């Protein structure tokens, strides 16, 4: 199972971190961190979701998973290109 997850792990990619961050904000919204009692954390999440909390957690989760999936496919394409360059013609 770890091999399957390894294709999605690209911590040096901005796309990867965009997906992770989108998921983190979604789970923070689900947990209720946007309540005013949370102070600065609530303000930060509000700013990161566009100034208002109109981006639903479902939208953020879909976006995060999409970004992680795109990053995995880009990684596969890079590996394919590298393997084709190593093959002598």
C-alpha cells in the first residue's frame, strides 16, 4: 500500500503543497475553526478562502485531491521521459 501512496508524495512540488493546503483548510472548516472564538486562525482561514467562507469544504477537498492527482500524473510523465532518454537509439 505504501508504494501506491508514494506516487502522490512530492513534497518539493508547489502543486503538491497546494493540494495539501486545500485539504487542510477544508478539514479546518469542517472542524469548526472558522468560528469567531478561534480568533486569528478563523481570520486566516477566512482570508485564504477568498475573504468570505463561501468555498465549501467539499469544493476544497475536490480541489485538493485533484491537485494531488495531477501532481502524481506529472511525476509519472517525468519518469517516462527520463527512461526514454536513457534508452540508446
